[in-house]
């Protein structure tokens, strides 16, 4: 088998496995059950084959959006005669806890890109194409909502309360997952959906098209963060050029880290400790947090001591805000992406030899991508209530 045929076979197998894992995950989100017992789950927590196939209502639209995104990059790269591979899909399914069944997909760029314009074009094509696909999925999902009684197929125990179940069933439940609004998702709920069929916020995760669309918006926003070699980094580098980008990107990264950890430690927690043991335990966790920030920030500066100063500065600022406004909190779920950017993907953008201007049309497209980021971004995308 030739190397190219072997690569194609690997890509096809990865896609098939990702289709399986996203279908499993979709069914788990819909029914709150697992397909495998792992020897510990009771029978009423195992899904049937017909329930598993319902997971395709999540996996197909979600992979459609992901595929459109990746082929947006692929075709524009081909137009610019940049050597790229077809997409590699990354399956990821935990089994013991809910996941989305994938870590996404990527295309490998096999030739060096020396042009600011090419970086911009290839970078912006994916998120804009994926955004259009996500709009189509969300429009379909919100205009084809099932009757309100659909929720009784997911939660048969709600049926005895009728359609007023929300007044009775949530009182003692903990750990309910709510999809945090972004501007676009809110607009669909307010102006597109039939209010009589719109699900309760606690139940929206059981509606596969809505979940697929929302998660796609979430990853579109993450991808458009104007930092490093994310698509947003390529776009902002094209708009600003190297000198200004190297000021904007680390500044935004520091603000991102500040927001992600805001409220994780609060001044009032130290004031209410009742023993020295509690004090030293909390101090130990705080030290670990400072070290975490340090390993995320040390690569944005040539001096390790500057990275430590930045880390301590973020923590001091977070304490100051928590003291003045204890109700202000960030979203600690973003700390994983802070780590990913700071430690692996990088905050800066590779320099391009050809640093020619973009032109008016590309500049307008670039700022359109910024608008798309604002529409898709959610300050708290996934919220556990009742915890």
C-alpha cells in the first residue's frame, strides 16, 4: 500500500470511529443513559439500540458543521496552492461520563506559508464556513422542535405532572446542566422558536440539533479568539500585522486568564477560615494555582521572572475584584484552554516574509469574523445549577 493510500485509509477510519463516538455521545446526552454497563450500571440506565440510533440526530449535524469548517480551510489552501491534507478527525469518548465524542478535526499544512494574506484567507475560511453551517442547523432545530410531550420520552417520570412538570421536578435535583446563552442562541430562542415548544433550559441538552448547534457556536468562538495560531490569531495577525499583534495577543491572553480564574479564590474565604489547617490547605491550593498560571504565562515573555510577576499580578487583581465585587465570577472551564494556549499552541504568530497589506475586502471580512466571535461567545457556556 502506498503512503498516500495508507494516509487516506487512516483518515477514513478516523472519520468512521468519530461518527461512532459522536453518535454514542449524542445518545447519552439525549437519554442520560450509557450503551455499555461496564459491569456496574443497572438495567434502567442502559440505552437500547433504537435509542442509540437517535444519537445520529446529534452526530450527523455536528460532524456536518465540523466538516464544512475543515473543508473551508482545505479548499482555500488549495486555491492558494498550499499543500494540505484532508481532515483528520479526532475521536474521544469517555464512556463513564458525558462527552461530545470528539476533540474536533484538523488539516495538516505540509508547506511553509510565507504570506500574511494566505494565512488570513486560510484562517478565516474555516470559521466563516462552519458558522454558516451552524446557522442552518440551528434554524432547522429551532423551527422543527418536537411537541412539548417529547420530554416525557426522555423523562417518563415527568408525565404524571403534565406539562407543568417544571413546577415540581427540579426542586430537589442537583447538577442540572444549562447551556449558557450567547447572542445568537438567545436570538433563535426569542425570535425563531415556537414559544409553546421551546424546552425548559434544564432540558435543552436533550434536543440534539440544538445541542449540536450550540456546541458548534462554542467552538467557533474559541477558534476565533485572536491569539496565537488559532484561526482568530491568523485573522487578527492579518488585520494588525506583526508589531501590533504581538502587543494585542499577549494582552488578550492575560485578560482571558484573569477572567477564567476570577472567583476561584476569594478574599472572604480566607477571612472566614476557622482553623490553621484550613488556612494552610487553602494557601497550598493558591500556590498551585499561581504555579499553573506561571507555566501558562512564562512563554509570552523572555524572562521567567516576568512570567511569575504576571501570574502574581493576575492573582492580586482577582483578589481585589473579589473583595470589591464578591458576586463577580469568571468561568473556570476556560482554564483548560488557557493551559492549551499558553503551553502548547502558543500566544504569538509565526512571522511571515511577505507582509503585504490585505486590501479593503479582506479587512471587512476580518471584522466580520470579529462580529461572528461576539455573536457566538458565551461568558459561561455550560452552567451546572443546583450545585
